[in-house]
C-alpha cells in the first residue's frame, strides 16, 4: 500500500487494470470538495483486500508494482497453506469432506515461514534493489 499511495504512476497503473477499483463513481461536487479523493479511495480499496487471496495479491503486485510474487513450488505450498488455515479456522481442523487435517507440524510451519520469508525477500529485492 505504501508503494502505491502517493505514487501517481503506480496508482494509475492499478486503476488502468483493476476493474474492481473503478466501480466507484464520484460526482463533480465530491471531486471538487476533496482533492485527495482518488488517493483515499485507492487506500480504502487496498485496505479491504484479503491478502490470503493469493491470486488477487499476485494481480495487485503485478499491475501496480510490476513485481512477480509467484515462486514455483513455493506458490503452490502457500496456496495449500491458505486452505489448511481455512480448514483450521472455519472447520475446526477438518477439510470440506470431514477429513482431519494432519499436515500441520513444527516442520510444516517452519517450511511455510521460510517460504514466506523468501517471498517477502523477493518482493523487497524487486522494489528496493539496493
């Protein structure tokens, strides 16, 4: 969010390709009375994003920041992790077929943390190469 808000070219890139952000309409009166209306709308939109929706996250990073977030098998692992989290939070540790989730272990959590760190390091390196 901090890379997009206040950066006109990144905000415009996001607005050009994200149909959801463009659904809001503003009257001329609203625009005239609030010169920061676009920035406020973009900030509100980004705050509402559920960041475990990895497809949306990849899309946002790609269109607004020109950063590739996907990292092969790591990306697949994270998608599975989101589903495991969902099962734990919403189904008391069982999948939609009633099968108990047994994948969660110290090693699984460590592996997931290492993958998350690689993802963050990759994004950080792409945004701040020095």
